[in-house]
């Protein structure tokens, strides 16, 4: 059986290269998510300042800051633990999540809401920050190139002998 189809030009400008060692996925996600959440926080801060003055703006910033700290702790744990024990990182994520939830709840419950806090803008700032942080994390994970197979150095670039 033969084909008269032309091979045409390659689909990209460059060929597909080998994925070598990369910098920390977790730190890249932290940077990307922090930038996205910070931009959203600034926009929310401005809107809150226009509509409710300084208390609204500070409340929105406070809600966003708590969310950023909450999520940054997980990514930092992924960075430090994932380097040495990648399979153990997920278990530590789960344990840390419960510690963070309980810890933040206890701190907020014991300290109470400050008198200057505008509850609506605190919630809006936190929700906007969560949405942008999570969207940036999803985007960052979708662009990550993770090595699936442990190719040996002597086999790279050679065709499979069993095919």
C-alpha cells in the first residue's frame, strides 16, 4: 500500500526537544499565582477605595493577603518537600491543609474582627484573590513539562529496538 500524500512542512518552527531538568515547578507557580492575585487585589483595592473609602480598601487587601499567605504555604511546602520526596509531598499537602484551616480559624476566632474591617469588602477581596490564584495555578500546571518516563542517558535519541 502506498500513499501519494506529501509530507509537507513540519507543524512547528522547531522540532520537539528533550525535556531536561527544570527549575522548581512550585516556585514558578508561586510567582505566577502571586502576580495574578496581586493584580486582582490592586483592582479590588481601587474599586473598594472608590466605593467605601479606606476601610473598604484595607479590608479587601486584608482578605486578599490572608488568602495569598494561605496558598503560598502549600506551594513552599511543595518546593521544599517535593525536591527530596515527591511522592510524600501530596500527603504533606493534605496534612498542612488541615493545619492551616484550623490554625487560621483559631487565629481569626481568637482575635476577632477588627473594628475597622468592612466585612463585605473583606469577603470580596478574599474571593477575588482565590479565583485569580487558582486560575493562575491551573494555567501554570497546564504549561508545566513534567518528565513521565525515566529515560536512560544512553537511550536518548535512539529508536526503539523492539519496534
